[in-house]
C-alpha cells in the first residue's frame, strides 16, 4: 500500500479527522459493520454510502461529514458527505482496485471480469455470479448498467489464475473489491469464468421546461420534461431538487418512450431552487448521471394593506379642503423592482397613480385635498421578475371624504327648513282639496232649497 492514513481523535473514539498521505487513491472508513468509502458518483443504499473522491494529502474533517451526495453527480475533490460522523473502528487506506473486462475485440464494456491481484491479472468464478455483481463491475468501469451476465466458453480462453469465487454484492458497492467473496483455492476453472455485458456509458438526460420563463407565483404548477435515449426496457425518471435526497416526482416511461413530463403542483416558496433529473432502467441497480440544472423562483404575492394619515382633528374618513394627506400601501414579502398602484374610484371616473416601492411600503402624497379627491382608494402590488409580471389582488377600499369651510346654514338648519317647507306645502294642498270638495257638496243643497221656496 502506497502512502498512509492517519485518523485523528483520542483513544480510538469518535474520529476528528482523517489525513490521507500522498499516493493513496481512496480511503475506506470502517464503521461497525458499515462501510463509508471515497470513490465518486453514487447514492446512499442500505448500509453503504459513497462519499467523495479524495485527492492526495487531503484533510477530511468530521464536520464535513454532514452532507448528502447530489444524486448521480461526480463530486469535487476533497468533499465528504453524511453517514460517517460516528465512532470509527478502523481506518484503511488502499490503492485503486484494478478491474477490467477482457475480450477478443478490445471492447471496454463487456467481456470476462479480470482483477489485478498479486501483480498479475486473474479472473472471477461465476458461481453465485448474478446481475447485482455485474452491476458493480459496470459501475466501477463507468459502463452504465449491467445488461447481462456471461460465463465460461462465451468469454474465450484465459491462462491466468482464478482469484475469487462466490462473490456476493448487494449491487450498491462502488467497486468489486468491496463485495464479499472467497478465495478460489483451485475450486473453479476458467470454464466457470464470470463475465458481464454492460449497456455502455449512460448518456446524460436532458431537463427542460415547457415555458420560456422560470419564475412562478405560489399555487401555480411547473411542467418539466426529462428526455433520455431509447431503451428496450421501462425507465423510471426522477426529478430531484438540489439538497433533497428523495425525488419530488417519479414517472415511469414505457419501452421506446424517450421523454416524460414531470409536474410540480401547488408551488410554494420551499420549491424554489435548482432541479435536475435522472433515470433508472427497470431491473438494473444504479442510476444515470444527472441532467443539466434548471433554477426556478417562486414568489408569494399577497394582497397589500392600505391606510391614510391626515390632521388628527379631522374625523376618520375625512380630510379638510386644501389639506395635504398621504395614502400608504404595504405588502410582505416584497421583491426588487416592485411598484404600488393606487386607484381612486369616484363618480366622475377612475384615476390611477403609480409609485416605486421603497422596500415593503409605498406612500402616495397629495398636497391639497379637493372635491375631486373624494372617493374610494384601492392599492395593488406589481413586480416584474424572471420575464413575467406578477400582480396582487386589490386591497380593501379606503373611503375618503373632503370637508370644506362651514356653510352659512348648517346641515341641521337646512334639514329643518326643508322639512318645514314640505309640511307647509302638504298642508296647503290638503286645504285646497278640502275647499274644492266643499264647493261640490254645496251646489245640490242650494238647488233643493230653491225648489222648496218655489212651492
């Protein structure tokens, strides 16, 4: 083993740091029955968590062991992820395991499984060899998924040793060297050599949106499309948000279907962030590389509040004629470039005013209240973001009346005069009607009296 590994901490307890000396390609932290290792590009499965590729002389502190891997991506050198901030029973350093697939055609992603051990290449016995073991080899060689296993005469002749037998991988290991196995000890011959056929390096999927904008209002839905190459088997597409270990949306694609729609519904501010997709071929462990990233922004646009201020001696809802007054609109949250619009509704028509928001507030100032200032005031919030315009609902209407100088006759006197005049007119009308009625009744009586006199 080239180089060395030194574990920090006192008395073999909780690890404080691991220092990798020049020459080591990987580190392997033994934690109870679990393993945390340093090669790149895999996710946490069961008891195995792949951490990161470690550069020579990297110092890896336990404080960095709290982050989860970002599904399917290669990791920056020197980064570690969660799963190892517990008591460490041992620390091992090892050189990079050499594995290759041998075949007559020189193809890289199919053939006999050959491992380099004791300074020479040897093979693996196919007893207990299955797709889970093959998947580890394909992953280690960056050859995609395991498509099939091969054995014996299918692989051609080989003259070296048979190193291992009864290999038992869970399918989640990053290297074949981490799988359980037994030494061959002359049990198997080359007629039982294990082989594998991999799909080849997996193409990177493409993530896109069906809209030209990337900003959304809370409650809306965003529609992603994830596209991958043609496969003869069903594919599961997964939509991931950066920093979240589990997929937010999963959609099955049938054979020969190369794209699916992944919909996020009822957006809220927790959905804001960066998204990518990946795919898994049904029946094969592991996943594709992650797609390109797409960022979305989610805005919460609330109905603004409205109020006004005027002279304290004036009753609420009134301003004095000629007096200055302010109408203030407020909203939370607010966004850069936001504006408030104030709408005055009055019998003679509607008047609109606009003002850039200063943070969460916008104050409309009126120097002199006039009769035309009377009406109902409403405000709304508007902001342009990410190629879209977002508009709130209007606030509740605020009624403002303008009080002028005291008139010669107070409203009470005017009311009494109107009432008195109405009473007089009504009385006169009644008298006129009564007089006309009396005249009609008088004429028959006078005729009767004259008739009696003549007799």
